[in-house]
C-alpha cells in the first residue's frame, strides 16, 4: 500500500454507487461498422481484451504482461487514432497491468475504471504516476453500474462490491472487475481472474449470468470456472487467455472438461480471438484455426 497522504491524493476518484455512468452521452456519428467487435489478444500469459463498438468507441480491458499490446493495438487501430475512450484494469497483478502502462504512454485515455485495489510493485507505481501526471479521471467500479458504450451496447458491472471488497482481497484475483457486455441478444461475461469464492458469491446474488461468450477466469486455472458457475452461464463459446507452455500449466485439464459443452478458444493455440456481433448472431475469427 502507498502511504496514506499519497493515497488520498490518488483517490481523486469519482465514486458512483449503483448508478449509471453515461460516458458518451450522445452518439453523433453514423455507424461506420455494423458490428460490435470484441478481441481477446494473444499477449502470452495474461489478459488483454479490446472492445470496439459500431461507432468506434474503444475500451481496453487489461494490457497483458509486457508491451505486446502496443503492437496489437497498432494493427487494430488506424495510425491517426491515438485516443482510447476507456481503460479497465480488472486488478493490479502484473500480467494484467504491465501493458497498460505502455498504453498510457502512447495513447490519450479518456477514463479509467479500477477496482480501487492497489499494489506495491514498481509497475503499479508507474501506472499510478502516469495517471496523476496525465490527470486521467478514475472511476471506481461498483456492482450495479451500467456503462453505456452506445445507446444499445451496455457494460454492466457485476463485481466488485466496494462495501465487501476488502474481505475478498486475498488473493487480489478476487477483486477483479467482472462485467457483462450486452448487445441485443448477445452477452459476454468478462471475469478477470476471479476465483471460486467470487463465483459462488455471484451465484448467490441471483444475477442473470447467462452469456453466449464466457471469458474463463484466471487463465483456465483450477481455482476458477467451477461447474455450477459454468452451468448457470451456459456459454456457447469459452475463451481462455493463456501463454504457450506457461509455467502454471494453465489451462487446467479439469477446467477444460467442465467447459466441454461450449466451443473452447485459447489464445495459446488460436492466437488473437475476435468476436463480431450484430446483436443477433456472432461470428468468431482467429489467427490460427
Ligand atoms: Zn492473471
């Protein structure tokens, strides 16, 4: 943790409990792309998910363990576009935050959504200092928030609850921001690195968790993706963001078995995984079959 004074200075947070965040109030542009695109980048052992709406609103969730994300964004965003509307840091572990520091250096970021959980690492300090230096508005994530990416594309935050986050903060994985991205009939459940304790808590809240696309939490670790959780989500496709030959032996065989009723995509085998949807149907494109 940072010393209290520094922490207070850092906490220029816009705290919105249970409310609605209208980050983009009116959409003036005509749609230049009819699809919502959600790309799970192959960034090795870590997570990085890029969302682009039909009106080209851009959201980046986590940045992976190194600078690979900059190459990925370079290939994805036109060279003249140096703005990202929203960055979400699910939790401050190095395999999620590191690439985001480079992104903050190269892009103008309009807003950042965090769980509020800090870390003592050098990379966290860099992240924190850059946000202060660039004066980027921070939003504290709270279950119940609805972020309108467009009028009909909504990111619902379903975890964390700020009132109980401390009791879930060991390991920090369980503080990961969990969001359900909804466009028409198609839903994505984006889970960071949550483990069984949060999965069970979410089930106990009787939330609507059913989703077409499920990002399996924590790189397919056996700490997560419990059967009862998967059963309620009932995904058609599952995505595991994981490094080739990683030392954790992710994804776990049992988890793969539990996910077998969905089509499983893995960044270590499929490369970048891009999902396009018009809100009715979805299609999945991968670098490798
Ligand atoms: Zn992770």
